[in-house]
């Protein structure tokens, strides 16, 4: 599916990013595993190599223009090119609007939106001479709906969705396709640590599938969009959310009390 392709994945030291890196490798791609924590990036890369895949791990801060350029250059130097970029790195906070500071906004937008912008610019400069490439940005349902405490995070992800549309319009005719994958509630280690029983109950009530998604389910969609099978898909957002957004406001079901809307 992705044989002879070279991919870079940001924020790939754990969670969804790790699942994406492993899945792209399993599909045949060589992978540059990057993370702000270089040790975790190398641990994931070493595990991929131990399983017979091709991978290197590097530390990068996506909000640094120099690091973004180094990510793309590492792919070219180590594996001879760059075909796929997955902008997965992201940070979050849950603060009410009036409690969110200017520093919160700058920090989150700096990583989630500007970081994706910088990594994409650096990657595209290597993709254009080949007339092909795939960029998949990891957005969020928080960029599509209002959520309590999501002024900074939601704004960054909404901006990422529009950036994806602009990039797709400018780059599609040149062979570079740009899309979003927007996860809903995903059972990452972070979610397991941060979501209390009440929050989990709320998600199980509001998601039509009645469960969290898995990091692997997000990764499978990323792999599809990175492949030639998605050769006529550009500028779109695919929600991997178990039907959460489509359901909208769900009324009380028989025998089930309404649960509060979770912060997501």
C-alpha cells in the first residue's frame, strides 16, 4: 500500500502519533518518528526497526522553523525523499474563556496551527519537485463545535481545518493532496489518565457507537489518505468519531438518564 514511500510523523512518541507511525510502517513506508521528547521518539523508531521496518527517531519542536526544516531534511537524508507528512503534534488545555490567558493562546496556536504550517511548508518544498505528496493534518471535533473550556484548543484546530482547505486549493494541481482527520473521543493514554468516570459515561452516552475510538482506528484512516487509493481526495475532513458529531443533541433514551456534555 505504501511501499517505497517515506513518511514523517510529528508527536509520534506516544498515543495516536505512535499508532500512526507504526501503521504507516506496517503498510510499507519508511518513517521518521519525531517528538518533542526525543527519547520516546527513538524508542518507537527502535521498536519499528526491531519488527523489520525502517525508521529513525528525532527530537523536534514543531513551533521552531529550523526544526520543521530539519524534519523534512532528515527524511531526505535518511531515506532519499519525502512523500507523506502527518501533522499530529498537539497540546491542549481546558480553561474557561475568561480564564484563558494570552500565553495559553500563543502556546497552543504556536504548536497546533503554526507548527503544522511550518512542517507543511518544509515538506512541500521537497514534494513539489517530484510532483506528488500527501499531507494529513490531525484536527479535532473541537474545531467544528463549541465546547466548554476549548477557546484556545478549538480555535487552533478550526484554524487548521481552514489552512488545510487553502493548502489543498493551492497544491492539488501540483500533485500534493492535503486532508484532515478529526478524531473524536479516542482511548489514548492521556484520555485514560484525564477522563474521570463521569466524563467516560458522558461520552458513552453521546457517541452512537457507545465507545471510545482507538488510536489504531485513527491511524487506519491516515494510512488510507496517504495512499494512492485516496488519489481524488483533497481538502476534506474525515471525522473518526463513532458518529458523535452527526448525532448532535441526543435526547433521553428509555431507561437511560441524560449525561452532561463532555469537554471535548
